[in-house]
């Protein structure tokens, strides 16, 4: 009798434990299902779907080839709300635009003037409201073929160059649509320098960004150059190449006093420039004590 009661108690406890285990497993499965659904929902916004008429056009997204049209749900990394896109097909006007995610983009390619019956044909673009709702289509205005120009950028001393956020090869020209674009040069020691540039249609823009300045220091007679009160290994005459910062230049020679004759008096503040290379000239006269 006692043994039977013990067995019943053990079975009851086992059943309760098993029920609790099933509840925990169900909760875990439900939790991961919610996480997975949330992830899928957010990732749906990071796809591009592009069609062209005619098809088989090369699509480049943010400098990376995505394939040939039609393109279905091309995954785009990053956190931006839109990406630069180029669409190219031999014999047709190239499209250079910026597209958002979560919609289907449809383009009608225009023949290159002289290659078809309608010279200068326009580029029509349809933007469909949602990949899951093909009936939701919004017609965008017909646009003229983009006008383009060429940009050549270099940086001294050598560093990384970015145009509109995309790193470029400084040895190759960049073809851009006419208008304003952003240039950023980056150096491991001197940091970043950002500038805007205006591209003209059919023109070439050459830009050299200088992260250093030339400081020409001379004295009569010669002396040791001081930078911010510290003795350097440089003597006059000399041309110093200094990066961004604030500097106070002086001359020291044992038994002599220095008087500045030319150049800015006081500290010099040097900043990078994408125009002319910054330069300064300082001339001192030394008088024996």
C-alpha cells in the first residue's frame, strides 16, 4: 500500500515536471520565432529590385556590380536609406541615380542619340510601391539623360580618397553627374579633410588636397629653428612641412637675439586645403648680444 502511494506521488511529480519542461520549450520556440520574424521584417527593407526595358542591363550598386536586369531582391549592406545606382547597357544612355529600398524600380532605357529612331529619347522610371503588391505603382516624372563630368582627385601626402562616401582609386578619373558632390580625404596622422566640389557637364575638374603647409624660415645669420619653444634639428634657411595644428616658430642662436622681419607675427594655424598648397615665409634678423 505504502509502495503504491509512493509510486503515485513519483508519477505525479514526473508529470508536473514534464509539463513544465514542455512549457519552457514552447516559450523558447515562440521567443526565437518573434526574433526571427523581426529580423526578416527589418531585412526586407535592405533589398533592391530593378527591371529595365530592354533587359540584360548591368546594374552597379554603390560601386559594386549587382548583376544584370531583371534583378530580384538584391541584398544591400549598410544603414543608409538609399544607395547610388548606375545602370549600363551598350547602345543606351547610362542611368546614374539614387534609389531607396523596399520598392521595385522599373526603367525604360533610352537609345544613345543617333543609334535609334528617336534621338535624345528620355529615360522613364516607374517605381512600384511594394514587391508584394505589383498593382501599387507610382509613375515618376520622365527625366532627361543625366549630364556628366569627370573628376580627378589626389591628396598630398598620400591618403584615402572618398567621393560621396565611396572610396575611389586615385589613379583613375571618376565620372559623376553634373552638380555638387562631397570629397573626403583621410590620412592616418593628419585625420580627415572634407570639401564640396561642383562638377560641370562635359567638363573635367582637377583637385589636389594638401594636408601639409610649407613654412619657409630664413635668418641672417643662420640659427636653429624652434617650434612651440622646442629646439629642432633644423637650421635656417629651411622649408618645414607641417601638418594641421598651431605652431609658433622662432630662432635660437647662442649669444644672439632674434627679431622677426617678415611673415605673420605670433602662432600660425595650419589647416588642410583642397585649393592651393598653404605656404608661409618667416624672416628673422639675429643681433649679437
